[in-house]
């Protein structure tokens, strides 16, 4: 049942294409106002590498016999020096911050990839986050044996492994990071992974200070839900999602302890990384992360504005 529900959830639809870090997607459709997108103040650099976890295997999958290790091709997007209007630049000179930049580990959906999530990831990096986005061994689009959700129980550990490497400085020529400001963001199966990693005792990592679950739902994990300490949580979901129903997020919102917020995208589909949804998804995610990681009262106030867009989005929190 679970595999059938999320068998086709990916991080991007066929009509979404990567955007430059300063490209603002104008809201269109049934809205009378435009979401207040946080300023994009940095150029964005990118670096790609393979991270190999030798401590855990990849199980057999279809024609794929399995492997003794888990290989995670990882895309790093980061604040760079230079013109913020410039396109993504490979290994661009990194920007500097007094105490290092906050970190976001991003989880794609089933049949997804970091590349398909670029419209969202570039927004995060341009706003001042170092983003590490692994391609999961068996749920990625080009998975050996065919993409599958069956390996999702291993994905929280994949995210922790990537975080270990980022905090240890083993991911290439990227800016210095602040290990005290770490967040996770995920879409679809990636959101399910994020919920397991931050809201269930199976996988909790107290280094993670904020979590954003986009188009997700609660799935089966080995631990107990919502036991302290949990992680501050923002849920974002389209109420016309035909892959993972909107009730997946409303049920989590009802069960999760405070602080938790819910952004409802009116008439929103499963994939939200194109117009008119991307502006709201990116702005509310950035607002929430700044509010939680930096204790920024102005970002918390902006979240209520960016999450309440007539005809497009509503926001509630507790």
C-alpha cells in the first residue's frame, strides 16, 4: 500500500526546469498578490562528488544484485562570490560569513534527483545556505534495477552520513559552515524521510534544528512518534495532491508537538517547484529556517505574510 502510494512521487514535474538563483517565478493563476520572496543576495556555486558509506550495504533491487556499500552522488550548492544574477558556476569561489553558513541537507522524492530540484535548491543557496543534496541509491531516477521506495528506511542514515561529511569539511571547495545551524528539507518520499529523521525515535539526530517536509506523510518507522526532543517542523502541501493526499500533512500537523506550521497551497499539485507555487514554497521555507536557526523574529513575522497569499496559500501554526 505504501509503495503504491508513493511509487511515482518525484521532486519535479516534466514542465519544471532549473532556474538561475535570482530568477523570481511570478505568481499566476487564482492569486491577487505575489508572495514575498526573500532577497537572493549571493551568487551560487555548485560542486558534485560521490560520497561512499562503507558501513552499510545497498540491497538487491530488480536486476541489480546489490552492493556492499552505499554510494551517494551528492550535489553541493553554496553561496559564492560574484554577481548574484549570474548562472550557477561550477566550483565558484565560495563566499564568506563571520561564523560560517547554515547547512541544509535535502532529500529528493522517489524517481527524483537533486538536479530536478534545482529551482528550489538554488533559492536556498542564494539565500545563504550551504545545501547538500544526495541522490539516494535506490529511489533516485536512474537507480540500478529501477527506482523504488522500498529502501526508504535507509535514507535517514544516508542524510546523516552526508551531514557528517559536510561538517567534517570533506565535500570540496565550499564555504565554511556553522554546525550549530543545521536543517533538513525533503519533498515527497524525501519528506517522509525527513519526518522519520526528525519526528521519530528511530532516527532522531539532535544536530538538526529545523525540518521542512513538502508533500509528505507519516510512514512506518521502527521507533515512536513525536517523543521529545523533536525538531521544529514546517509542513508544505498542495490540497489537490493526487500522489500523497493533503491529509498526510494535516494529520502530522495535528499530532506533532509545537512548534509546527502548515502551509496549504490552494489547488496545489504534488510537484510544487514551478509557478505559481515555487515562490511561496521557497519563501516560507527560507523564512522558517531563518526563524529557527537564527532566532530571527523578523523572519518569523515574514513567514505569516509569505504563507498567507489570497487565492494561493494559507498558513497556520502552533
